[in-house]
C-alpha cells in the first residue's frame, strides 16, 4: 500500500529569517520528517503549494480536492496550516458526499510549531496521521495531538493551542 502525501505549506514548512524575524517558505520538509521518523512506509510526496492557510483561496482548495480525486492512492495525508484546516476538510467532505471523491481515506494534519524550530509537534502529528490513514474507513479526518477527529466535529482552540471535539 502506498500513501500519497500532499504538502500545502502551513506551519509545518515555515522557516525563520533571523534577520527580519519573519517566517517564510522555502521548501517542504516532508522528506526530512519521514527520514527523521525512520518511516518504512511507501509514500509519494507532492507539494501542491507552500502557503499559510490564512492565505488559501477557493482555487487552492479546489486544487487540493482535484488532486485527491485524481490520486491513484486510496490513503491520502494532507499537511496543512491549522487555522483553516477545517475549511479544507469541509470542501473535501463535500466532494466525498457528491461522490467526486469516493473510497478514499483523507487525513489532514498540521503543526503549531515549525519543523525548523526543532521543537515542533509536526513529526508526532505526521506520524499519527500516517497511522490513522491506514486504519480508518474511507472519509475525511483531522489528526492532531495524537488524536483523530471527524472533519465536522473538531475546532482549533486558539487559547489552548490544540484541536478539540465540538460535541460528544
């Protein structure tokens, strides 16, 4: 079984410019994360974009949906910025509901701290997403903090810096 990883940017892939004190994108860190985690999985990585999720447009989300639809793999992990991850999950779930995408397990994940900082939660979240995508039934999910959430029962708690269920 091969897993498709779509990188879209977000905190996962941000770099820090020590001169200006700003975060920016240079390249995806997915290969380095898989090597660091000593992954033995067969993964195909495609960088769709390197954007902060707050800068994502409807066209960007349509591209993500289209790429998931066209992917040969039935297991897909999407690395995504956490601020609008639920918006993209909704678009994917709508496509699943309209049978545009069917029989695929799609797990979105992200990071609160950039990989480049060395203390990122990204490695743990990616590992969790890779595990969940292999075991969950077809559908759209969000994996953060070692937990998996249905796409429509999760929110980012900005005060606590974590994802949580909306209702039990």
